[in-house]
C-alpha cells in the first residue's frame, strides 16, 4: 500500500511502530477455526513437528495502542522461505481493544522437522499515521 512520494513523505511515521503490537504465528486450519468461532480463543504457537504434515497459514495479529489511525505494509519472514511475505495492514484505528487479523496460506511441509517453535520475524516496510 505504499503511497505516492508526496503522500509518503507527508504521512510516513516509522517510529509509530512502537505503538502497534504485532504477533505472528504459523497455525493450522483447526487453530484458525477455533480463533474465529470462539469468543475468548487464544493462539498457542505449535512446534514445527506438529505443523509439518498439515497445510499451514501465517496469522498476523495487530493492535494499535496509540492514539492515531495507522496503516502500512508489514514484511514477515518465515523459516525456509527465501523472500518475505508482504502483508497489507490497511486499517488500524487508534486505541484498539481487539486485534486486526490477517491470514495467508503458506502450504505444506515448509517448516523444519524439529520440536522447536517456528521463528517468525517481521519488519515494517512502510507505516503511515493519519
């Protein structure tokens, strides 16, 4: 969602990232079903060996704890994938009480075959406040 150069210069606020809580998980379809159907559901990151045989998804949860509305592009780096997955975070109003969730299908067999949790990293490609 990168803006034109003039708008980018006017609205870009990379330091605002400290106000946005970001959680990244690799999850199964069952975990997603539970998250979206049960009111108080929580996500627990399963270890790689529990994810290896099933189709898995990247779940990105964002909560804007600051006072300004925000939007931007988030690069997510997952193990065994050369390039980042770009997530368009389009609407984060200020002072959120719940998470805004984004889900991307990853596939099957991409995670390592061990009992460690996947190590997911992220960085903001661009972040704007309004």
